[in-house]
C-alpha cells in the first residue's frame, strides 16, 4: 500500500546523518546531508515495504543549517496530511459568487452551504481533491485540540458524508489572515499559474538559504503577534494552517492519530519578499 506515513527518527553520527524507521530501525540510510539521507530512506522503504510514495514523519524537527536558522524563528509549521477525499458538491453552490468558468474555483465568500464528500476520510487530516481554494477536513479530536489552542469552534463546519460513518468531520471555514509570499531573488523562478479570467494565482516559491522541501513563505512583519497561536495563511488558491510547535506536538501526541504530517514555514524580511510573483497565465481549457 502506498502513501503510508512512517514515523521516523534521525541521529547525527560521526559527521553524518542516520535516518531510520522507528518501528524497524534496520530500515535506515546514512548520508552527509539530512536531505540526502531522507531521500535514501524513502528508497529503502520502497525496497522493504513496497511503498513508492512513502511519507516519512520525524518525531523531532529536521535539523536546520546555520545559514537557515533565522528563517525559522519563531518556529511555525504547516499542518498537512496524506489522505484525500472526493467532493460531491458543486463548487458554485459553496460560494457567494459561484464558480469561475475558466479555472472552476469558487468565487467570493464561502456561504452557509454544507460541503459534501463521498466517503469518510481514512485519516484525521485530509484534503479535498480539486477544491479551489484548497480545503482541509479534520476529525473531531483534531478540532478539539485546535479549539483549545485558540481557534474558534464556530469556524469549523461539519461536512456531510454520503456513505455511512460513525465519526464526524469538519471543514475549517475562515479567510486567510496572512498572505503567502514569494522571494525576490529565488534560485529559480517560482512554479505556478494564474487564471486569466478570475486572477486566481498558485505559486511555489524557492529560496537559496532554505531547504528545498520548504515551499511556504510568510513575511515576518505580516504575522506580528499571530505566532503565539495558529492561524490560516494563503491566497486565492493555496491555504495552509500554520501552527506553533506546541500545538503540533499536542496533535501528534493524540493516541492512534493517523495521517498527520507537517512542514516548516519560512519567515522572510520585507526586503526579501515578492508579493506578486510572475507565473504563466492559463486560459479556459488549460484546466481540463
């Protein structure tokens, strides 16, 4: 089975990084850099478990190179997951201004219509396939931790599940309070696109001093005091749930929690920020 989450650990030994699967330490890989070690471990997992799309999750945050430390203070993490669910609600019915006839994404504000999914999620955190803006679905116990950490219960709306299920799942319905940004002098141009009809934009940014697996950037002055609790960041396409390390640890500490992953969020100073990165324009037909 692919797309499984493998709890892993890492150690710095004799100038190299050793990464291994917790439940089976013999499944390991050693390399000069952490990134190389992780890539090698994923190959070993494929060999041993037959999972070519393995998600490795470390109990302690990945090491940060000295040149990168300042970009991760204070530490923020984007909550993520490996599971996805299929929506069975028309996007146009979920938003105040319907849906874009070009990209198909929702326009305007999210209305009171309940989002419906075909089957119950397999994990505690799941994303809704093809939803624009991006949408996440959370289990009841994930919601309980997030509410206790500062989110409002009223912002979590129960989703309708077409198949029978014993659990309840919720969509977080809140507009981003902080925008995602790109970098002014990236090592390569950002990947992405912009809809030529509604202007919806998606981009993935890069930075020379930040590990390649980090793709979410915020401007330090934008977050102000919001780093003390979680908040939603993003734009017209991508949305991320940013959490401090303390909240992330509470989520990971839940018994038998399934499908939770997280990546670091990098913080940039204003002079490093590009708020309107240039990406290719897509027209109707390109989104098929």
